[in-house]
C-alpha cells in the first residue's frame, strides 16, 4: 500500500485501496458492520453473523455481480474443515460459532447453492430474501409486505412514503386494505393507494413463502416455501394463508391465486428509478421480481451512496460529491457490479478527509 501511494513509485491509490480490502478485517469488520443492519427490522449493527450477512460478504469478496443478492440461488457457508455446527434451517448456530471463533472470512467462507444447502427448490431461491435470516426478519407473521418495504429501504434507498403514487391502478390491492378507512374513502384514494397500488402487485411475488416460528421469541424457526403440488389448507392453492387474512375488510379486493407480479411503477413518477428496458416488468416468483429491482438504476445508486457514506463518514453534500456518486455508479456498472470497485473509488475520493 505504501508503494502504491508513494508518488515516487507511481501514485496508484486505487491499487492501495484494493490491497487494503485483502485484509481479513475488511470482511470481518467493515463489511459485516455495513451489511448487518439490512438483516433485521431494527437496523441493529450488532446482530450476530448469519447467512444473509455471510452471503453478501462472500459475494463482495468473490467479485460476484452484486445484483444477485436479490435473485441468485447462492449462499455462503463456513468451510467443513472448521469443525463448525452444520448449517441448520432452524437456527443460526453455524454462523454464530464462526463469529465466536473469529475465523478468517477471506478463506473460510465457501459459495454454495441455496437449493443444495437448505433444500429450497431452485425456482424458490431468491438471494438474501430466502436466506434463513432474511426470512426470519421479513417473512415472519404479517402479510409479506415487510420483505418488500425493507428491500426498498435497504437496497433502493427509498421508504414507501418516498415512492407514493396515487395515479396507479388499484386493481391489485388486496382484500385486507380498507377502501374507506374510518368511513372516509378519500383517505384510501389520497393516501393508502399511493403505496399499495405499487407494492401489492410486486409483493405478490412472495405469495408462496412464510417463516414458521418455533417458539415465542422468534429465534428458532424455518423458511416455508410451497413448491409445485403443495396446497395450503387455508387457501386451497400454493398461496400462503397470510395473503388471505382479513378478506372481509374489502371483499371485492384482489384475490391472490399465484405469485404473478407486475411493476406498475414502470409508468408514472416512479419511472425515475430507471427500470431495465431489457426486462419485461412482470413475471412469476421472487427471483424474477428481485431481478427487476436489482437491475434498476436506483439499486446501483443506492449501493454507491451507502458505500460513500460508510467510507467517507459523511453524507454527500455538494456538487462535487454528487458528480463523484455518478462516476462511482458508472464504474460499478463497468466492473460488472463488483462492490469492491465502489469501496475503492470512495476511498480514493475521500482520501485525506
């Protein structure tokens, strides 16, 4: 690193940044703290290492297209030689033991397929969404809208209030949403519809998923996926019962029968997110919807902004910073979406701050 930075030798601070990322603490500390808040609803940076965190760390380490965190059949586990508890679909012991031992993640993490490790069918695997930690945090209870909302927050840097659009059709809003909250239909038309008209058609991609809680604490439990041929006794289809809760709220609302999703935000003000024109904007299942989100310009820009803030220890504040974000986003794409490139660019830009 000293030679790379030395002007007498060649002054290549970008190379120095990449060298710094070879140090085990980049993965074990910097990346672990960077990713961990995405894995829980409280945005707790001190949560234990888990399969969500480890998978993102492995993808960054190996230079895998970072967009695959939302749709790849991929998971990272500890090497067998470490003598760790085996990966379990019902607890986090494997990863907590890895963290307790302080293992070197540069050599001890190994890439696998979720379908091979967890047993989920390849068609049901969808990046961090279908890791045990991702399911435990965002598929447990509720209506699976949480998985979509926290993805928007963590990976597109927009909460639902920021993407509200009351001009989209309401034909896919589910039955559990009142059309006259408090007896006033204007509340639905001017407020509720702004989120639900876009969110509900896309969150339908999660219709076959649930997280089965095994105790009152939510610590133990496992991801449930209704594969082809499986029938939920409450719905008579593959659709999980949570998609039919509170059906009497508005009986004429949308009746979820499958996992076909559609992106209504490809038109209207949310076109600003830069949806990929090479994708159809609709499909079946979580993986294809994850690709829709991950291939948007907002996804790339969000990663760049998060890295900038993490490395520079401040938010971008002026024209020079915003121009740097644009440059970093371009380099991110040119590197086949390797997040290390973004970290290196940010380190060079904020060097000496």
